[in-house]
């Protein structure tokens, strides 16, 4: 199925522009951010946020739901990473090291997602 021909927005926008939105979404990130938002992509391409949303929906893109590791934009990320990894590799004597997942969706008992969230 050709997604570029099967949706109403494709008549208004060129295949090149639609392909550019898909390419940017999947291969680039906006400066200082970890993923694209509809607003940031709209600003970068000159399209409306609604059009960006329709293009993403037609192509099954959800940049806010990532499937791969995203590098933090924290300027002290490497320093913090080394501190944490250092605790695991060479913990202080008599120390207990805990790992906490900051995700609100993590269920503390089962390790699966919590119902209703």
C-alpha cells in the first residue's frame, strides 16, 4: 500500500516533503531535545502541527515512544554515568547499591506496567 497516495494530505503536499518529515523523524533529533514533537517538526518543515500528526499517524511514527536508547542532553551526562557505573564496578566497603527506575509505569511487584496508566 502506498501511504503517500492513500491519504488526503498527500494531494496537498509533495512526496518529497512528506518523505522529509519521515526521514527527519526517524534519523534526526532537534537541537537540545531527545525527540521531535509535533510543534518542533512543524517549525522545522513549515507544516502545521496537525499535518505533521497526520503524516506520523499514516506512517506509524510515535517519536515520543522510543524503542532504542536515547542519549541525554544533560551536559553532565558522562560525569553522572561514570559515577553510577563506578558504584557498581567498585562499590565502597560495606555499601549497598540500589537501582531505581524513574518510570511511573513500572510496577514495583511484577516488573510489568501498572494497570490504568
